[in-house]
C-alpha cells in the first residue's frame, strides 16, 4: 500500500518468528541516554531482523530499537537511501536529455 510518499507495510507475520517475541517491550524503548546494548543483543542473530528493520523504515518508526538499530542509525539509512534515489533520478534526467 502506498499513501503519498510514505509506504505502509501491513504484513507483520514475520513478528511471530522474532527473537523479541515475549520480551518486555520497554527493553526496546529505553529512556533517552540509556543503553541499547541489551535490546540489540536480542536482535543479534534474529532470523527476521531485516524484516523488522525494513518495517521500521517503511513506517517511519522514530523511536526504539528495530532490526537491531537505534533511531539515529535508522535516520542514517533513510538519509543514505534518499541520496541514492536522488542520484539515480539525476542520472535518469541526464540520460533523457542526451
């Protein structure tokens, strides 16, 4: 499903295979400045880690640990992907004018 520029990922069936299933959700939403190490340790080796991360990126999750990454780490990925999309668009524009 696509709404405007934001994608909403509705399929969450991957969650039933997650390492965090049954773990206290507060672990993944630490207070500002608190350690994220324990949450990331739960994510390490999780078979659906990539699905979790993509879910968070697609849905603009701004808080918590998703796919083993913090808000700051996900922002970096979103920024990098935006730059890559812009570079690809610039290449397409230049090819069209040649």
